[in-house]
C-alpha cells in the first residue's frame, strides 16, 4: 500500500471531471435529455462539438448554458436545446445532402456535419461566413461547404437536398426552397413574424404532396433578403 499518492481510480475520476466531463458538460447533457432529446447520435454529437469555439471569447465560460448568445453582425447562436431538437427532427442519415440557411457561428453546421453526408450552409454576412468556414476547417468538418449568399433566393442549380434546415425566422416558407426538397425529404424552419415568437414547422415531401406539422415555439433572428452590404 502506497501512501502519498491517491489511488488510481481517484486520479482517473479527477481527470474525467476536469477534462472529459466537466460539470457544466454533464449538466448540458442532462438538460437536453430532461427536455426530451432522446436520439443517442444527436446527444453524442452535442457532447462532441465544442460549442465554446463558436461563441465570443467573453462568453466561453457560459458556452454550455441553455441560452442563445450574441455573435458578430448582430446575430445569435441558438440555444443548445433548439439546435438538438431541430437536428433530431431532421432524422439524419450518413448519406444525406443537407442545406442550412443561416450559417451564423457555424455551430449548427458542425452538428449536422457529423450526422449527414454533405452540408451546404448559406450565410448573408461575409464576416460570419468566413469565420464559420475557418472554424469548421479547424474542426475537420470537411463535408461542409460555407457559401456567401441569400438563402431566400438561391441560384436554380443548387439542390435538390434530402434535408433543409432554416435557422432564421421566415414569415412563410418560400416555394423556391420547398422545390429543392427530394421526395421523402424533410424541411424544418421557424415560421412567423420577424419580431417575436415563431412556430418551428416541419414539412415532409411525400409522393402525394407536402405534409406540414407545427412543432414548438421558438425565437430566431429574421431571415432578410440579399447578401448583407456591410461586412
Ligand atoms: N445556425 C446558426 C445561427 C443562425 S442565426 C448557428 O448555429 O450559429 C441566423 C443567421 O441567418 C444569421 O447569421 C443571419 O445573418 C442569417 N441569415 C438571415 N437571412 C439570411 C438569408 N436570406 N440567407 C442566408 N443567411 C441569412
């Protein structure tokens, strides 16, 4: 019996707590589960993607709290539950081609990249697109393409997609987007007034047409037309 050194298992427990499972990350997982996220692949991905790298340096300590945070250009990174919930609703498979409108920080795109085949994410602010692209490259998300553009008015040659996720509020879902969905495809978007509360809405394209379901209330920054003039 050695004295002076703590037993190995205590060392291991301490190492786990400080590196792999800091308390705030354990709470993060618990909160997602408690709020109803049950897809194991989604939960694992939420655990693996380092949200602290997608928020401003000043906000890193709070990166795993259940709240939206401000990012550059007056935009926001969504609260973790909403990211997990929207991802779960997409029922992603490894071969899926996914379109995201509203790259923002790139966090949602990083989550999608681990669960899908190819991700195209579109952002109207050059500064946000460039920052997100650099982050995603650093994290080896090589299946994500970040495009500067207007998700409300995409060139006709883009698509079709198995999944479309809109992370900015739309008063209605443009036909121009619905038309890019494959049969069997799922689109999810916050639909409602630009100011205030929107309803997360899911569309499924079937052989017979579009099935529409309203899910939960959310608050997103608005989807605005055109590429932003400011950086
Ligand atoms: N998914 C992001 C959060 C999105 S915030 C994340 O994980 O961080 C909404 C983003 O949509 C903002 O960055 C905003 O600039 C962008 N946006 C708004 N209208 C857009 C449009 N028409 N085309 C592309 N991006 C748009």
